[in-house]
């Protein structure tokens, strides 16, 4: 098994960078850490993750022609872990006034068994205010992480005929993910470095074969995992006969008690 990251070229267009004024930066609270706001105009050729036994039978997930624009505000600090646990990096994304929401687009290509599935993907008007991530080394190698997600997306467009081509597209609009019952005012704690750690590492199976592993462990404290909510205001499909509108969809309470994903060669 291998992981390959190829043809990565970040081009930050200097003409697209603009300073954030003092009123916007005043909304960022870094305490003893580091706070910054960045206006992004980034182009990445491709990011490829591959798992294969031989070059003649590749299996890859590729994000091609990646474009990211908009404003990101972040605070970084180091926090002491719980008793017996290491310190961790806390990476928070507060809301800032007058910020430009993120626009994120790429061409997705999944190749396996000699065939490729592809679609254009666009995430429009993404806002991460209230989201945070914690990172610390995993005891057996790799990374332990925590993730609190408070995310809003204006539109998620899946465009099988190419990015920007609306024929056959699926549009999920008004997406919001947050803690259950918070009405979008608190993040959903999908993982916690102390109580329910997320893991990203290389695991070895019973036969001694290494596999890329990503997952979320069982809660280590009494009770169940935190609950989250998902709201989608509208789901629309474009068909040759016209648009099909499925209306809204929501899940009031979601829990992840345990998750283990392995990419095998």
C-alpha cells in the first residue's frame, strides 16, 4: 500500500490578497496562542491518494484542479492534556465580521478495478465559525485528533458532466452541521482527544499487512458520544425532463459511537 501526493502546486495570487481591517481582526480571540486571518486564492493541480499492489492495477482517489478562495480566520494554541495524556495543538476557526466565505471546487476521480468514476464538486459559501480541531501524536504512531464541527455550506454541487455544467447535477443547499439542539450555536464534538479520540495512522492486520486506518474510538467516559444534527434546506436534481425538487431533509440527532475505516492494498 502507498500514499502518493503528486502534482501539488499552490499558487497564491498576490493580486487577490487583501488586508483584514482592525474591526474584523478584533473578533478573533487567541488568548496566549497565535491568531491570524488569511484571504485565500489557491490553485492546486492534483492531490492523489493511492493504494495498490502493482502499477498495473492502480486504485486511487484523486482531487484534480483544486481551487480555494475566501477568508479563513484561525487561532492556534497548545493545551495541556488530561492526566496521563500529552499536550495537544488546538486549532480553532472563529467567526469574523465581514469575512468572505470559502469557495472550494475540485474534480473528483476514483479509480479501481480498471474503471474510473468522476464528478465535479463545488462547495459554495462555506463558513467554519465555531469549528475546532485538536491534534497530538498517537501512542502507536500516527496522529490522534479531536474535531468539533460547526459548519454551514450554501450549496454542495455534484456535477457528473464537469464542474460548471449543470446538466445532471445534484444540489444540496442550506447545509448546516452543529451540536444537536443548539440551533447552530455550538459545534458537534465528533471526536475528543481525551474522551473519544480520533485516530489516523498505519495499522497492521493479523497477517502482518500494513493498512491506512482512519477512525473514531469508543467513548472512554461514562455515557454516550455527543450528538450532532444535520439540516439540508433543499435537495434538487437536474434531469432531461426538468428539475426534480425533493424539498428539505434533516436529522435531529446523530451519534458516532465507533468508526474504523481501513484502506487495504
